C-alpha cells in the first residue's frame, strides 16, 4: 500500500495476521479500513447495477406481457390475424 495504490488482498491478509498476533499498528488499521471501504464501494456499485438490471427486466416483461395480451386478443377476436 505504500506505493499509493489501494491495498491488495495480500496487504489485507498481512494486516489481519498482525492483528491476530497482537502486533497491529495504526498502519494495519488503515489497510483494513481502506480494504473494507473499497469492498463496500464495489458492492454498492454492483448492487446499483443489479437494481437497474432488474428494473429493465421488469419493464421488458411488462412490455412482453402487453404484446402477448394484444396478440391473444387479436387471435381470439376472429379478426383473421395469423399467429404462427
């Protein structure tokens, strides 16, 4: 992490090992905080994309349902509509 990049999983594991053996310093606490913060940010991003995808799929499903009802009505009304 001293290279200016976010902590890697290896940095996180090393910090946890120091916590486990009682040798953790403020540096390890910072590594853990930043790593967890980065994970939360990534999870929030993915959650937002998942919600957007669900909304799109629900709109598509509603549109498909409306189209199917219209096709069913046309077929059942005897209008001569051909549905393969």
